[in-house]
C-alpha cells in the first residue's frame, strides 16, 4: 500500500492525498473524511498517519538549535543534555525530528515547519543572536521548552542552571584561596547566558569587598576554545594579567590554558583557571580543569517531563533552575 494506491481507491489525485496527510486546509471535509477512512481501513502508516491527522497528535518533538550562531552537535554540554532528553522522551513515547538552522531559511519558518510536521512540541537549545522566528515560535500555540533560553509564551517553559550560584561558587573558591585579582572570559556580548554569569560574578566579587577591574572582563566571539585562546593572548601581549580567571564555559577555559602554556606560564602557579559545564574533557587535560558542574542529565530529563506536561495541559509553563556544583581539580586546587 502506498500513497498512489490510496489516491486511486479514493478517486482523487496523489497531490490531494498528500495535502490531506499534511493537513492543508484547501480540501473539502467530505474528501478528507473519505481518504482518512481508506487509510484507516487499509492500515496504511505514513509518517503522518490517519490517527495523527484525526487526533492532531504525531508523537513527534521538534529539536531546534537556536540562534544565528548556534551550538549545533559539536558542543559537548548540549549534546549530553540532548541525549538525556532524547532517552526520556523515548520512554514517554515520543520521537525527535531535527530542524535545520533558521539562518538558511525565511524568517518565521520554524512555526510553519512545526505545523507541517504536526509536532506536538519543541525543545529549543540556546544559541547566540537569536533570530525573530524563535520568538514567534515561543509565542505560538505550540508547546515549547527552552534549555538555557528564557521563553515567555503562554505554552512555553524553560530551565537552566542557576547562573548566579555558578558565579558565586567560583568567587567564593577564589576568595578562600587568596586570589583577589579576578578576570572573566565571556562569550559574545549578546549571549544571555554569558551575561548572566558575568553579572553574577561581578555581584559576588563586590559582595566579598573586592574590586572589579573592567580591563579583565573580556568577551570572545563564542563559547569555543579559540575565543578563550584569543582573549588570553590579548592579556599576555598587554602584560596585564589577572591572577585568577573564570571562563563562562569549559571550552573557553581550555583555550586560555593553551595560551598560558604556550607562554611558559604555570597553572595555577601563575594564573588559576575555573571553567563552567564540566564536560568530559576536563578530567583529562593537563592540568585537569576545575569547573562548575551543571547537571546535564537532570536538565535533559526535566526538560522532557516539563514539555510532556505542557503538551498534555498539565502545566501552565514557568521556569526551573538546577543547582550547580563546584568540581575542584588541578587548575585551581584546594587550600594547602
């Protein structure tokens, strides 16, 4: 059984059957019902089945890596979150469908594609330079869950690690070890997550009575290793180095470590480094990286359950934060 045979049995064109399967509105109800009845009687099961069309439930979840500068599949933090999300959605009876990045398509197309595939909901992974189509989707009738991305729609919710706690734990650790000249390496200036961590960092520094030196607060282009390397090279060339550095991601921190080692400096002897995320590589670098662990599995599982509740009308949205933890390793160790 195929779409051509369904069209022959219903006495309509293949394109009409296709329109009905994709829920286009320019087909009469009488024709639609006849085609749906044949699909059900024959047991034909295309990706959008008769059951899907009748109930408007596809058991599909859209996955969007948002932003003109998105993290895609190469970011170890979001990959682990998404793996946990995928497993839990599978337990709940859903499959995932991935959408290509909006920068290649016309504005507003996310919502149209979600309608086309009749997804039951979407998970949106935070990126940078958020495109307007993300905000349009957030404000639509499609349930959405944001990961590290604040959503405000009536059928949306979001979750992230507590970024102010992240920064506070870093400053407290620096303070107890006697570090007072503190620097920060962030992502681009329009990154919401980086800005949240920076704001929390400044607040914590001030709460301990230390001075914030703005010369040591620098933004790279993104969260990746080359940006951390470039920022540290900039400080090294200026001859004006902070004594301890908090990087908004582990990859930024690892880039800074590489630049310091190239200049023959010791970590933490000359400069102490703390990253954020606790990606797997932190355990195997030299020196191993002190970092803030975000509970990636918990974020993914919570995102799945929150989206499931939104889809089934059991939640009115809102937000949730996951508590971070300081993981002490060699790049900024314990008090002797």
